[in-house]
């Protein structure tokens, strides 16, 4: 399954790169719409979403596909779909730090502090990267300064 996920990730990465190159070309040509205009969703992004959704249906136990969908939906400003994809990812793989991290941010932004606190604690529990652990600790203390964090070996 990792091979499929890597191929899909590479596919999405190419579309993201092509999209940013197109933006640079538009900017250089002076055809970029003003910031107040509502930009349309890139057809490349829609195509990437469709490919990953199809792969996710074919491989429903692949949490990384759900993570990728979550980021694509976020970029498309489809925030409830983004949240749902991240929730599905951690349901499939409860140790998936990226999913807990993103859900922590989402719930914190939505002022759902109990849910945010739970996600940050899960993020801290499964994180191996010291920066990620530190980020989780900072968010936990921001939400509730009284929470005591136990040192792990």
C-alpha cells in the first residue's frame, strides 16, 4: 500500500508544482486576479482530488490517502470535508501524528477546546519529533495552562 500512496503523493505533488508554476507565469504576465476576487479552484487540484478519492475508495484502510485528501480539501477551502478526511485518517491509524496535529488546529480554530485538547494530547503521545512534541505542548498549555505534562523517557 505504501507504493500506491507514494505514487498518488507524487501525482499530487506534480499537480501542485504545475499549479504554482502556472501562477508564477500568470503573475509575470500580469493576468493574476486581484486578491478580493474569489479564485476558482484549479482544475489540476480537482483532478488530484478525484484521483485520490478514487484511490481511497479502492484502499479504504490507507490513512495517508485520507491525510492527502484533507490537505487538498483545505486548499480548496472545503473545510468540513478537510476535517472529515483528517478524522477518518486517525480513525484508520490512531498513531498518525499529522492527523492529530491538523485536527488540533481545526478544533482550536473552531473554539472546540475539549476536542482540540484531546487531539493535541494524542499528537504529543505519538510524536517522535521533538519539535512536534514541543508544538503539541505549547498548544495544550495555550488551551489549558493547568494541564500537567508528564515527561517521557
